[in-house]
C-alpha cells in the first residue's frame, strides 16, 4: 500500500471523526444495516442514472430519449446519489480507518472511482456548455468510448466495494475445493447446505463473487424500475408516455432480476436452513412476494386502461399508489437483504 494511504488511516485513528462514527454505529439502533441500505440504494440510483445514460449513449437502452435531454434529467440524481454514498460510506471508513486505508481493495475502489468521476464530469461539462454536443456526428465515437469506460469503472467500483470485506479471499484464492460430506442423514434444508456445490460456494471465492454480482444486479433492478415508478407518480420523465418507458426499461429490470435470483440462490444454498429461520430473510421473501403482487396487479388490472392516462402528468390515484408501493417495497427488500447478514 502507498505510504500516504496508510498514513492517512493512521491520522484518522482515534480522531474525533472515528469517535463520532463509532458512536453512531454502536449507539443508534439498527444503524449499520440501515446506513448500508442507504449506500446500496445510492448505488441503485447511480445504476439508474449514470449507467443507464451510458447505455443510452452506446445505443443499448431507452432509444426514445435524446442523449442531451436524458443527461440533463439524470445529472442531478447522479450527484445527489454520489453525495449520499460518500456520506453513508464515511461512517464505516472513519469507524475503522485502518481496515480501509491499509486495504488494497479499497485503494482499487478509489483508483476506479476518480477516473469515473472525471469522465462523467467531462461528459456533463461539455453537455452543459453546448447542449447536443455529444449527439453531433463528429463527437459520437468519443462519447461512446467515454460512456463505455465510465460504465466499466463504476462496475469496478461496486465490485471492489463488496470485496473490501473479503480481503482474505484475495490473499488465499480458492476457486474449487473437495466438498466435505460424512454421509449422515440430515433434514432436507441442512442436506442442501451439505451439497458439494453449497460447500464449494461457501468456502471459496465463489461466495464473494456471487454476492458482488447479486448486489450489482439488485441495484440495477431498483435503478431501472425507479424511472418507471417516478413516472407513474408524476415527478420524472413526464414528457414521455408511460408505455414507452415501460417497454424500454422493464426488460432491463427483468434481466437484472434473473441474474439477482440465480446469484441469490447460489448464496442461499450455503446456509439454507439458517436463512429460512432468519427473520430478515423471511421479511425479504414476504416483501418480494408483495412487490410481485403489486407489479402483477398493476400490469394485469391497472395497466389495462393505460391509454386514458398514458401521457398525462397527473396520473390517477391508483397508478400513483402502485408507483409508491413499488418504491417502498423494493427499498424494503434492499433493507431486509442487508439485515440478513446482521442476524446470526
């Protein structure tokens, strides 16, 4: 690690910043999982702003919206989410500074975050100085390269953020191992934990890898559905028909959800019996079912009359309720997901 990094960690040790962060983490009820959830929801907003903007520049998402208009709309959301993540992450960095400033994974995260912000800052600056700048033919190639780089860098930031807690997996990498099973009879869910696949995932790099993909996919689920929900409520993207947003964004939601489901199952089987007895995991399942029911009710009941309110800003009350419920339930899923690891 660079000396200035470890020196900064030493400087923060036993400082008023560490004492304040530790007081909040240790004394405010349920503070660690709540502030972690705020951090992950911030990642979801970044996925729904900067990453979707990048995908639009690359021609892979929301083709109905001009790049310049989309950039104007998502720019404030991105900077707010970034500020929120700096604030929420600071509690853990200040609380245990040497865990971070003596950790090469944290250094990697910072090394990816800085150029990502510079690229986004450059993109937003040129757009603000000359609206439509990036849609000009002679600037499109640079725009696509810039967008691709900031997407990759932001994904690396999210990946490194999850791997900070798994430093030992980098020092002693294991991608496969001989599964242990003594041949005894177990109840079904304990037996699932003793599958060879379950034991390999639990004891090797596969677990943090699956968790990383799961968090990024879950953030993409919330980030992509966020714009649809805000449109239903009538506070964002009001220039666009709801059917257009639904058609262009929901496939990304479903794609990310499938990835989150597969990776979630991979983690679940490592502690199947324990998870099923975990109140946070039970709450997460209930909230997922409620979110699914809300989505089903909206699409099969409310959405039938979409032609009557497709382009209006002030949508009907039941449409607003569906949007609010979606935001509330998916935020609850994220909170419950963070609580799972805090209940043993």
